[in-house]
C-alpha cells in the first residue's frame, strides 16, 4: 500500500496523540500480536483511517461506562499490517518511537523464529519476547509511577 508523505505525517501525529502501539497476548501469552489502534469520537477521522489504511472502525460501547457521552469508535490493525504502518510512520513519530521500535523488535523475533510459518518456537524465543513484552508494558503503564 502506497501512502503519501502528508498522510504518513498526519497518521504519526494521530498515533502520537490519540493512538496506541503495543503487544496483545492470547493463549496465556503464547500468542502475541503487534497492535496499532486509535480510539476516538470523531467519525470523520475513523473514516479517513479506513480510507488510507484499510480496516473498519467499530463503535466502542462507552455509554455503559460514562452515560450520555459521545459515541466512541475504535480502529485497530494487527501483525504484518501494523508493522507495515509502523515502519512507514516511524520517521515522523515524536512520542511513541520507543514503542514502535519495541513492536518492530518483537516482529523481528517473530520472523526470525519462523512463527509466520506456524513453527513452534524454542524456549529461547519466549525468553526474548518476554523482555520486549515487559519493556513495552512498562512504557504503557499509567498512573503516578508511569514512565515519562
């Protein structure tokens, strides 16, 4: 997918301000996915993301948490598509460069150990990915003890 430079810069700004780059786990942390997502109330922004990067934005039910609030939408891409986006916007990120680098480091391990081909990785893979997982988790920590 070819995205023009202006759209890459704008996307990086949206990710820095409103988005997240991270790793999600499934099956007791044995299956980890690279994730890029944006949650926002602006439906026009979500449509723009859909048009530029693909994938549909879905309504996120926030009325049960905060009654009478604006509708919230969530747009998410995963794995190779997330990595493609991260690589494209990485030069323009200002705040989430370390998260982007960690996501790419995880994906490199994923490729190195053949997970994209369905190969069961050795224990060494899990040890290395645990380090990346813990670093990105620390960066995503909220509250008074969060990393700045």
